[in-house]
C-alpha cells in the first residue's frame, strides 16, 4: 500500500499549493495601475499606455506631459 500513501500525500500537497494561489488580485492590480487618464479616469500601467489611450480614445485632445 505504499502507492496509496504517496497518493494521499500528493493530494494534500496539491491542496495546500492551490489554496495559497487562490484569492483576490485587487491589491496586485492596484499596485500595477499607476497612471490615470484625467479625462475619463481610466487607470493605466505607464505613460506609454496613456499616450496610446489618448490617440485611440481622445484623438482631439493633447496628452499631458510626463511631468504631471
């Protein structure tokens, strides 16, 4: 019955591993989103995405400078 014990141990280890990875990602998402569009308040990860966002969503507006 050695294999039976190994199976039970493997199931226990997998259950512990899966429990650790589950959960909300709100905190990680909030840390990653650093730039906010001043017009529509959408959150973006960096200045390059803000420039792309302006050209796609607000073509008549000029993107803010990087100093803001």
